C-alpha cells in the first residue's frame, strides 16, 4: 500500500500462475477516509466481540456454579454429615429433578438398605451377646457341678463339728450336768463353724449369679484366695499341694470380680485334672502340686501378672494351638465341654489383657494372665445390662 496523494491510497498485488511466475498485477485505489473507516469498523468489531466473550464467560460461570457446583457441594456436605454421625436413618434433601436429584434419590435408597442391614446386624449382635451370656453361665454352672463334691465336703466338716458339739450339750443336759459356765469354748466353736458355712454358701451363691458388664476395681489377690473357698478342700482331699506367692500392695485391675474368679477357677480345676491324670499312671510317691503367684510389672501399660504352674503331664504339642478354641477339649467324653478356656480367653481379652501358655511339657504347664492396672487403663464406661 502506497499513498498517491493526500486523499488517495493505492494497493498493488501480483498474481502468479501455477508455476509460481507472476503473470498479472492488480492495482486498487481508494480514498483515505474509506480506508480509515474500515479500520475503525474492524476495531469496533474486535472490542465488542471481546466484551461479548467476557459476558458470556461470566454467565457460563454463574450458570455452572448455580446449577452444578452448588448442588454437588450441598450433596457432599449432607453425605459427609451422615457419614460423620454414622446415622443411616437420615436422608438427603432432594431439591431438583435433574441428575443431582437422581443421584440423591439413589443415595437415599442406599441409606435405606444400609439401615435395614444395620438393624439386622444389631439384632444378630444382641442375639450373639445373649448366646455368649448363656455360654458363660453354662460354663459357670458346669464348674459348680464339678466342684459339688468338694463343696459338699467343705460344708460337711463344720456340720460334723456343730452336730458333735450339739450332741455333747444334749448329753450334758440329759445327765443334769449342763452348766453354761465353761461352755464358752463350745459356743465359740459352733459360731465359728456356722460363720464358715455361711461364707461358703454366700460365696457359692454370688459365684452362680449372672455377671454384670459394669466394671469395677478388682483386687486380684483377694479374688484368687476366694477361689479356694470352693475348691480348697477338694484339693486337700486329693493330696494336691498349693503354694501361693502373692505380691503385697498389688494394684487393682478393671473388671468383674465374679468373671475373673471364673477364669482363675477354670485354670485351677484344669491343673487339678492334669495332676490327677498324671497321678493315675504313677505310684504313690508322686505328689501333685500347683504354684500360684502374682506380681506388678512396670511398663507401658502397667500390668498385673498372674502365674499358675502345675506339675501335671503337660499339653500335647499338636493340641497346643487349639486349646482356646470353643468346644475343643482333651478330657474324656463327659468330663469337659471345651468351653472353659475359650470363655476364659474371651473374658481376659475383653479386659484388654492376655491369657497364654508360657511353657508346657512332661513336668507340667504354666499359664500366664496379664491384666492392665487401673492406672494403666482408663476406666471403662459402666454397662448396666447383663451378659
């Protein structure tokens, strides 16, 4: 483009043939104001095109935010709240009939199905708890049945003392020699033995009750000594020596005293049975014995350790991995249900403790119970229902 004069512009352009050789020239002349008007028109067009693009972009952003992003954000917030509360009974609010609304309806259907499944699971869990409670109680009553002979003998001794003392008093009354002076010793003898019987009966009645899941601070040493109210005389009659080494000032543990006594009593009766089985194949020189000890183990967490060592025949190596399984027993038919160790293991694990066999062999078996102390474990929430 070249200017011709002050009012005219001229533009030339060459036209080439197919071989690329110039064959013609086009020349155009136009007034300057016409060219300027064309330039202004192009600039206006580009400006308004840019403005229109910005407006369309802003409108698209508002539309996407209002129609897509906001509903998705609301849907996400509702789903997050339901997940945080773990409440399958809540439902999403449906505010549209578009794809977001369809998704909300699908999620509500899923929540309905989850609620029904959760209700079934809770019902099955309650049924399982009732079954567990029945198993625990059955094992406890089975233990009482096994101890019946020993308890009867335990009660028979004070009864014989009371009866003999009563007969002596009656004979003295018949002979006219009954004078209360000097009979204080006989009265004390009757009182001591009646109290002993009351303690045994009260303890047996408490042991047979269904346990509560409410946890309290339990004195392990006291619970261990209580076991021998029910089985001590039986062990003495069967010539089983018992040695106890209980730590002084032992910390308390969180648990249920009745259930912990059930665990200890099960281990003691198992040790007794192992000793009896071994004694049947030995001569009279074999002396059965068991040793019980407690100690406080510092660490994180702090633990109370209970050890029971017997000199029975031990546990076969091929059966060692199965002894805590339900209904597994090494005893003869009719002499064991296979629930004792399984239930005992479950009780100790519920207290966040551990029950294990430390060693076993022909010379005997050592069981170890570890329970967190009341300082090493936070107080569990009270539970009022029975198990």
